[in-house]
C-alpha cells in the first residue's frame, strides 16, 4: 500500500516537473513572438506563462516538503508547506494582474503597430500547450489547494491565449490595435478575480482558522449533544491543512465515574471526527462541582 502511494506521488511529481519545463520553453517562445509582433497582449500572456512555470515549481517543492514526517522542530509535520505554496502562487497571480492592467492602460494612450498574424500563430501554439499543461495538473488540483493554484494559473493562461487569438484576428481584419490593450485588461481582470477569490482560504488556514464558517458553532453543538456533557469552554478549532481540523476544549461532565468519563470522551472524539473531520482532539475532562463559575459558560475567548 505504501509502495503504491509512493508510486502515485512520484507520478504526480513527474507530471508537475514536465509541466514546468514545457511552460518555461513556451514563455521564451511567446516573448520572442511578442517582441517581433509588437503585441503587449502576447507579452502579457508570456509573463503569465512564466508565472505558470513558477507556480508549478512552487507546487512541486511544497508538495515534496509536505510529505516529510513530523520532527522535533515541526511537531505537527510539514503539511502546511502546500498551503504556503498556494499563498505564494495566489499572491503572484494578484501582482501579475495589477501589473498587466497598468501596462495595458499605458498602451491605450500610446498604441504601437502590431503584426496580427504572428500574434495569432504564437498564441495558437501557446493555447495547445496551455491545455496540455492544465490536463497534467487537473486530477491533482482536486485534492490540493497548492496544485489548484497552479492549475488556475494554467487555465487562466489558456483563456488568455484565446483572448490574444481573438485580438490578433481583429487586428488582421480591422486594424483595431487598441483591442490588444483591451484584451490585456480582460486577461488581468480574470487573473485578479481568481487570485483574490482563492487567497482567503490559504490565509485562513495559515492563521489557524477553521476550515469554513459555522464549524466552530457546530463543534460546540456536537459536543453538547453527547449524553453526560453539561457544558464546554475554552474551545479552539483550527485547520491543520485543507482536509482536516484539530480541536481542544474543556468538557464539563455530570459524572464522577472515570469509566463513564472516558466513554463520554471517546464519543465526543468519534462524533467530531465523523461530522467535522476533526482528526486530532485534545479534551480536558472536568467535573461540574470542580469547575469555577467563570469557566461554566459555553464559550470563552482564547487564554
């Protein structure tokens, strides 16, 4: 079983590395085409493609780091390396989007002649490669925020190539050179949209937040619903990665019997695991008559 898992990781890692190499070569090709043709949209697409290569490399490195076991320094393990990689990639998307909008606005006031046929041919080749790269990362993107960030880079770049092809065609037919700058704004807007929509999830996990809104209140409800629980306080729920959460809480129970207390604890752990995917929970069990008034409230802030 472990051998099969390792083989799967090696296969996915090989796909990511291949995608990096292909995107680097495509970037060089597009920059040359953009300079020769005078197309800002093509150069913008090339810059975005370079970010694809960078995002894929970050995804690859972060994925390898996340597989390292816990040690004396990283006692929780290295699973969040993938979240850090995702944050880097989403931040890059946002910065690229802002830069492209700036360049496009500047070009609107200072248009330059553009060779439409070169733009269409180069963008057409880029589109084929972008689609192939996206296919390499698609399956892995469904299970990893880190790789999903790289996948979004690729998809947005494929759509950008479509936009550049359309722009080049309009330049050939009608000599609308301003369309190049307008296409660039559309590309940048799409990049900014996805960057800003996705980056919140990565920040939330790195700030030790819960996976989604409502999980905290649901965790308290789940604990309260276990027979024998009087109240719960000092509750902390946080995401370890994008798939699992951890919880710590003080549980006030009615019984003094150690065996019954242990049964209550195990029931709480099982319900939290099944309903909220809480894979690690630390529960401090307390007796009602030993709990101070300040701690008998259902929720208290961090201490």
